[in-house]
């Protein structure tokens, strides 16, 4: 169980780093995006998961290409 949790944390960290690189976001900007995303989607549980990161990335991608 602990091994799978460790891999999940690593997967999440890799996904966040990839998003930062792809959209040229610094760490603080990524945190701001996450807080805004959670606020606008009214997410009570603000835990970072692969699913919520995927959802955030779709939102960021739409905003990125609209600008």
C-alpha cells in the first residue's frame, strides 16, 4: 500500500512539473491556478489528484489557446 501511495505522489509531482513546463508557469503561478480552479469549480476537497490535474489542464489549455 505504501509503495503505491509513493508512486501516486511521484506521478502527481511529475504531472505538475510537466504542466509548469508546458505552460511556462512558475511554482507560485501554478498554485494560483490551482486555487482559482478549486474556487471556480467549488471543490470542497482541494486534494491534488491525477483526475483533478487533468481537469485543470483542460481548463488551462482552453484559456491558453483562447488568449
